[in-house]
C-alpha cells in the first residue's frame, strides 16, 4: 500500500533491498568459510593430541599458543565444575531449607 500512495518510494526501495539481500549472502558465505576453517583447525588439534604425546619421538605439531589457550580453558572449566559440585559432596542430601524467623 505504501508503494501505491508514494510512487517516489519505488525508485530507491527495490535497489536497496537487492543490495541488502546480496550483502547478506556475501557475509553468510564468508562466515560459513570461516566456520569450516575453524572446525578443521580444531579437528586437526584433536587428532594431534590423540596421536602424539609431546615427547621427542612424537612431538606435538600444534601451535604452542593454541595449546596453552586450550589447556588454560580446560583448567578454568575444571575449576568451575569443581566449585559447582563441592557443596553436594559434603552433604549428599543437599541443603535443607530453614524457615525464616
């Protein structure tokens, strides 16, 4: 209805929508390639960790910065999981709610 009442809108809305659509397609394509590249990198990292043990005979081929990043994030995750499960280890039944007085 807006196009019927305002004929001047037809001059710039259609090209604007086309440019927006093609910009979305290009950005989606770029991010898809980036996602596949990141997935392949992490799969190669996992295979390297599985097949090599870091000794002189079987050294890691992974970048040291990525190795330290993953090990630090694993430590943080383990610490967070340890903090979340610690109160339930002390009392198997959980915490009893007390009435407020």
